[in-house]
């Protein structure tokens, strides 16, 4: 009887793991991704100089917002 119960537990565990998708954790943005987005922010502002740090930090916030969980 113990073997039958063990087999049933294994079956249920296998069925549940097959139905439950594994979480797909977002990758953190690379420096190249951040640089690209910072450049987009720079050009969208008309290439106005003097905001490079602000653009970089804004790009980091935008791209890594989901990765902080």
C-alpha cells in the first residue's frame, strides 16, 4: 500500500509541475542597452547637451524596472 501511495504522490507532483510554468525572470539590461536608451533620450530632446547623467539614470530606471523584484 505504501508503494501505491508513493507512486500517486509522484504522479500528482509530476502533473502539477507540468502544468505550472516556471517563472521567467527578466534579465538585467546591459550597459549597451542602457547606452542605447540614453542616446534615444538625448536625441528625443533635440541633442541638447548637459543631461548625460540624467539620461543614463532614466534609461537604467526604464530598462531595469522589472528586474528589481
